[in-house]
């Protein structure tokens, strides 16, 4: 009998009872480093390595991370570019009161009013509002501003260069309100936008109006109780008169998958409610019928690959989100604003259809009782654009921790 000393990725997956994607992630994160087969460069694992790791994970405590912290007083937030309320819900769950929200999309505004009649919803273009009345009334200003290029005619990359962009409006409001902390969020691509000049300009502007910027981080939603591979850039500014360090929320060790999102379990106490949803056109359904769980266009016969991908077939790259059927045992790929749009398919694991509205909402960790206004396409758009509620909650805890320290310090100074 031959004693096996090395295991392939598939074999190691069976030994450990973990998916191949989990093992790849552990390799990238340094949790379980794979060896490399000399010729093919494939991941391999030796027997001793796997036995040691099995002993470690069998003694691990399940997700000991807890970012929860109780506010020592009522903290208030002014939210800009509020959308359907994903971030606002998260901050509310963290104990932060939403004083007012600005949003230009009428359907998102109706959603906010429908679910929280007590919230002050400022509907309309941010440029048309003066926010000075909120100075001294709120501790936080947040905003998921759209990513736009600046004019680089000036060398300073300051407010003057940003005029006409929505980040300029975000900075204008922060300047008018003077909160202790401001939080901007955006897509990961912001870091490489205009070869990094856009983010440099934003940091320069915040410094110009009196805020020190914390080193920028990309937060992966899957590390914060969200069953979705969504990444967001977080831009944190601390008013320069405040000498308190801000800490990003600690990552959770438990990774939730699609089953956790749509079925009764730790995230939700019931299966996902039935709701409306889009359908694929017949030609796309015929293609996706051929795709297995966790598969994508590469699982098609070669002739269909070429037909479906067109010129993209010859451009290289994985393009693993195209004609993609999500598996129950993995987090969803990032949701888009239109679940059936060409080449960003997010197909249900068992049925050949896009996720329904309520399934979309679950993947974004919205509560089941959060109702979305407008047509089905408008609802998808609101959900797809949102900050996942659970990510917002974890960010909220980090803000509360910062503000607790700030106000505790202020109280001590009053007694000196």
C-alpha cells in the first residue's frame, strides 16, 4: 500500500471538510499556506501539515470577535447620498440616531419615509441644500459619494479643483457641519481611479477643511457578517482638534454563505420570504441551464463559450462573474443594480433565474420587514447600490468606540 504524503487542493478539501475556495483564501491570508508543485505550480499540501492544522481548527473557538460597544450618550449622524438606507440601518443597529438623510432618487426617498417615518428625509440635489443648521447637532457625517474625476489644472488638489464633483459637496457639508468624524465610502476602484490621483485629491481636501485622514482601508463585507464578496473603500476623517485614534472594526472569523442568507440559520430566523423578481430571456436561460453550481461560462462547450462571450473570449482574463451560478456553500459575488444584465449574472443555485428582490435584500443583510418602493427594477437598483446593513453596523460600532473615547476625554477636561 502506498502511503500518500502529498494532497492536491481537491484532496485537501475533502480531508479538512472545507471548500476549495476556502483553502485558496486561507492560502492567500496566510492561515494555511499551500506548497507548490514544482512543474505545474499547483497548490499541494503534505500529510503532516494537514494533521497539524486539523488539531488546531478542532480546538478553535467559533468566531470570538465581538465589535459591539454601547454608546455612552446619544450620538447623531447626518447621512448624505443615503440611498435606500443600508448604512443608516446599520448605524441605527449600532445605537446611532439618524438626524437627517439627503438623497436625490425619489424612489429611495419613498423607501426611507415608508420604513422610518420619523427620519428627516431631505429629497433633492445635495447642491440645493444648506446644512449649517446641523452644526453642533450631529457628531458624524457619512456619505457614499459617487467617484468622479477632479480637474488637475491646479497643483493643490484642493476644494477649488473638486468644484462640480459630488465629493466637493460631501466636503462642503463636512465643512459646514464640523462633525467630530466623517466617513466616506466608495467602491474599491476608487483607489486606482485616475492612477490614485482622485483619492489623493480627496485626502488633500479633507485636510484642507480641518480633518486628519486615517490610513484608507478596503473592508471586505464577508469579514463583517455579510454573505457577499463585496469590497468597499472607507475614508475616515477626524477633526484636527481631536487627539483620539480611530480603529477600524475587527474582522470576524466566521464567513457566511448563500445558504445562511436565504435559509433559516444564524443570520435569519426563517427562510427568505417569497417576492417578485426578474427573469432571464430564453436565450440566456438556455445558456445558464448548462452551468453547474459555482460554475461560469468556462463550463460551457467551447463553441457556446465563443458564441456567448463574443470578442471577450479572446481578450484573456478569468471573467468569472459572467454566466455565473452561485453555490449554496459560498458567499454571493457582489450584487449589481440589475440582476439579469448582460455578463454580470448572479444565478440562483437550483433554479435558472436571477435572485428575487427579497433574496437580493437578504444577501445585502436588509431586514425582511424593510420595504422597497418603486418598480421591481427600481427596487433592485436601490438594493444593489446599498451598503450592506451588517457592514454598516460593524462600522457603526467602530464610530461609537471612537466617540465614547472622545466624549470621555472631554468630560475629564471639564473636571481639571
